[in-house]
């Protein structure tokens, strides 16, 4: 018997299983085009190329024991054929042509290749993707409490155990070699190629991201990293909204009012876990819910469809979702400027949106929108910010838009549009965001109050000769500042955005103060 294997069954290793079971004997022919395709992938540092060559090595080792011979035939494809392999199907055509010329049976795991071969009258063995049984080698590191596994060649494996509230770092005693970690990478790629529920989220030069069921796997190697590295992360807990301390006031807002929600928190804080619980909560309320993720690692029920970046671009995903018209869309892992623009575009169409953003403080999530969307639009696209830390809700902000004199200013002609950021539970304003000249000011109201207290001490300082100058200077300042009387004038310590104003837009006013009070030196506070 004579068989021709296409690239798909080489990369996923299933040809080895057929040989081991004795289902394939005789001559196994590999087309030069498949070799060239895997060589190209290997040169691009893609794991699929390395996995394919590992399978060919094993086939060579099995020749004597299993009564097979491996032959390489056919003409090498051009570089254009290789680059356009997925788009034009040229390499698949060359493999079919060889099978027909040899009178051989084509073995493939590609549906399109199988259908094309049948149409051309070529005998085929089709190996469809299927669920894998048994554990992969990396899974023995994981127990019920393991959140992530960190492997690097020449180093000891590191495990993170526990949960968002408490993380314990455990170092395994044995050092993992380059050969061991490469074999593990090949095993992961083979499993991904043959399993219908596993997929590559990213596959670029030096880095691959794979979603393997509940595991998110990142494979990095030179030139992207300084050594071969595999990081495997999985969520260990699935929550519902009942697991969170949600006040009745916040629950009512989520049910009736909030439609532009940002969930933020530091890495590993449990923000995606909360977002998944919120998504299922909305679904239980009979809303149509979808997600936008790359990688797709939110643990949600099957009824909630998870979309990724269509053709690598969430802009195309947005166009599809605008046609699908869900009630709520969850946008996980917003990082790039484009992500915030897409969020704003979708929100302004009336779709309810929940975005997940990295941030150490709740105000950081709002500041991520500054400069990416118009300042006045921010309260229209974000109305609620929920901070998650240690797996629980620690802060909730609401955003209001008004026209007023910003805190710390007195003259009515300085009134301007201001975004007020309030603590949702108490209603107390904590920040004001507004434009001052060309600068965007994010003013903590505690600073403004402290500055006000500084003015109140002006009368006492006046007896020292600094009070009158300080009161005059305060009209130009937005943040807390300090004044020190020095020989021949004053030393002012100010925040960077105030310094920028004093040296640019406020330069003439500073000149008047110098003419009145003497030399003024400004340094950073």
C-alpha cells in the first residue's frame, strides 16, 4: 500500500497513531511542499513547524519496527506558493496531484482537502478533529489550588497556588531542560491541531497563545524571549453574583441603569471572574449576552457566545455585533487605544457594554479613556466603574457631567464642563476631570481641600510677608503648592501640570507677580 500524508496529519501527529495500530503499512510519501511549509513555519519560530519535524523524526525511527518506508517526493513549491498556502490552497493541490500520480491513498485532517480529493476521484482517509482523552504532561503540575505554571529552560518550574485574595508561590525542585520544554511545546501543538475545542489565539514570530479548554497557554522563544518559556494559566474558581458583596443600591443600578460599566483591577485580582459572573447574571435576566475576547478565556455558560478578533481585528468583530444587536457585550482585556475607541463606538450605538481593564486604582480605568475619546464623551460611554481586588468589590464610582467652576477656583468666568467622579455608595465627589488650557486635569478633591486649607493660613503667613503673595499665586494654581520666603523673593514648589501652566499660558501673570513681589523660583513639589 502507498499513502500520501498532507501537512495537517503530520503536524497533529495522528499518522503516528495509525502506524502504531497497524492501520497504515507500506510506503508513506511526504510531499516536498509539506517539508517546505513546515520549514517556513520553523523559520518564523512557530511551534507548528517544530511539531511537524518532530513527527517526521518519529516516523523515521518507526520504519524498521513497523514495516513502513518514508519517502520524500514532489517538487519544492515557490515562496509565493508557501506564503499563499492558506489563501490559495496551492500546497494542498500539489499534495493531491502527487497522490493521484502515485495511485496512493491521501491521509488528511483537513475537511476542504478531503472534499477536494473526493471530487477529483482520489481515495482518502479523513481524520476529523475530536475530543482528546487522557492528560497532557504539563497537567501533572496542576492540582485543585494551582492557578498558573511558569516554565523556562534551565530553571525550576514555578507554581502559583491559592486565589486572588492570597497567592502562594511554590518552586519545584527539578530544573527543566530545553529538550523537556520543547517536547512539551510539541505535545501542546499536536493536541491543539487535533482537538475541535482547542485553538491558536495568536501565532507569531517567537510567540504563540493557545486556548486549551480552561488553560491559557503562552509559548515564547527567541528572538522574542531570551529562552524557551511556557506559561500556563487557568481560573480555579467560578463565581456567581451571590458570591460578591453587592449592595442593594449597586444591584439596582446594575439591573436598571448601568449600561457602560468598566471592571478594573490589578493582574490576578479576579476581575475576569467577576465579569463572567455578571455576564451569566444578565443572561439569567433574559438578556442576550455576547463577549469579545482574545484569548477567549472567560468561563461562561454555553448559551453566551464568545467572539474573538475577526481576521485579527476587533473592528470587524464590532461590525458583526452591531448586526447581531446583543443587549450586553463584555469586552475582556481592553489594552490598546483602538480597544477604547471600539468600546466608545459600540456604547454610543446603544449596546450595553462591560469592559475589563487593568488598573491599580478605580480612577486609573477612567484615565485610560483620556486622549483616546473626547473628554466630554467619557460620561456617556462609562457610567459605572467597579474596582475588584482580592476577588471582591472594593470601590464603585459613578460619573456625572456638569458645567461648573472646578474645585479650588473662585472666578465664575472659569466655569467649564467638568466630569465629577463620585463614590457610588456615599455620593461624595472624589475627583474632578476637566480641561485647563491644553492640559487635562484629573484633580483629587482631597488635594483641592488641602489647598483651600493652605489659603486659610494665608493671614498668619501675611505677617511673615508671604500671605499676600500666596493668595495671589493661588489664583493660578490647580493643585496643592508650597511657598517659602527666600532672600530677594520666593521659592514655589508646585505640581508638574501647574508648572507647565506657569511657564507657558501663565507666563505674563507670573511676570506681574515678580514685578510686585520680587524674584520667583519654581521647583517641582
